């Protein structure tokens, strides 16, 4: 791209940017100016009312009169509904407690089984350790006895090399 094309491209980008800004910001400005111009030329003064003090729905006087029987019936129904909901919540809580208790019991059983297995393993390890110690002592005693017999045999003229040659001949 040569220098002239770069300048033209930048100019097009700037123009597009300006149109975009005018489109985004211009419309709210136009309506704001339009309202401010039209509000000053309006013959009516602005409304000064507090709508929060007025009820949203106006009901006839008959509807607003309290009927004692209806109020008691609604109160009883409401009390019955609350009592029923409380009973349902209690039933749910009891069911959850029952499930939790059964899971706890199951966990205790499994823990007990693991403990029994661990005890078996520990006793097995102790037995193995005792057997190893006995084997070690027996081996030590055998080595001492072998050394004693070898010493006696050498004192009586036995030679290791001579016995190897004799075995090789036979």
C-alpha cells in the first residue's frame, strides 16, 4: 500500500467513527433537546401529585367491609394449613433423621469390620515377627554349632581343601 492509499484508508475510518459516535450519542441528545424545547412551550404547568398516597386499585366500600365469619373461616383454614405444613416438615425431618441413623449404623458396622481386619493383620504380623525371631535364633544357634563342629574337625586334622578333592574323585 502506498502512502496515498494509507491516508485515504485512515480518512474513511475517521469518517465511519464520527458517524458511529453521532448515531450512538446523537439520538438521545436529539430527544433530550426535543423534550426541553417542547416542555417550555407547553401551556400546562407540570403535574404536582403524589401517587404513592393513592391506592393502586379502588374497591367499592362493600368489598372493604370485614365479614367476621369469613375472617374466622380464613383464619381457621390458614391455621389448618400451617399445622399441616408443620406436620409435613416434622415427617420430613424424621425421615431424614431415620436415614442418617441408618447410614451411621452402617458406617459403624463397616468401621467395626475394618477394625477386625486390622486386628487380624496386626496379630498376623506379630506371629510372623515372632516366627522370624525364632528362625533367626535357630539359625544363629545352628551357625554356632556348625562353627564348633568345624573347629573340632580341624583340631582332629580335617582340611576343607582335602575334602573337596576327595569329593571330586568320587
